[in-house]
C-alpha cells in the first residue's frame, strides 16, 4: 500500500510516460503525412507556374496524396495500433491509481506541439 505522496509521485511519472507515448504517436502520424505530401509533390510535376498567391495543389494532387497516405498508414498500421493500445493501457492504469488512492487533482491535458 502506497502513501498519498508516493501515489502522487507515481501518478506524475505515469502522466509523463503517457505524454511521451502520445507525443511518439503524433510524431509518427506527422512524419507519415509529411512523407506522403513529399511523395505526392515529387510524383506529380507541375506543368505551369501560377501566380504566387495561387495554390499549385490540384484535385488530382490531393487524390494522389490520399492514396499515398493510405498506403503508408497501411504499412505502419501495426506500429500505430501498438502505440494506441499502449496509450489506452497507460490511461486505464492512471485512472485506476487515481480511484484507488482518491487523487482528485486535475489531469494534465495533452496538446501536441
């Protein structure tokens, strides 16, 4: 049985690990989106140069991007699912510890940078 201060310290460590895992998941998703965008841009060379204010991103380029992103997500599906399950387990463990030791402090909110 832990004392209340020990439980608070354990919760702080667990929240930090959860934040790291969520950050890893968001970084993996971001890198996949950036890679898909880079592949879509390189696979469809632009024929015309438009005005600086106009977008060079066309509907076909968007379809290509989404197709490439789907392929990359399928390839990384096991890693993404593993991280999501880990987040669920960590979150459940934190909630269980909070209930058991009656810690009512606000949980930190995660916001990706």
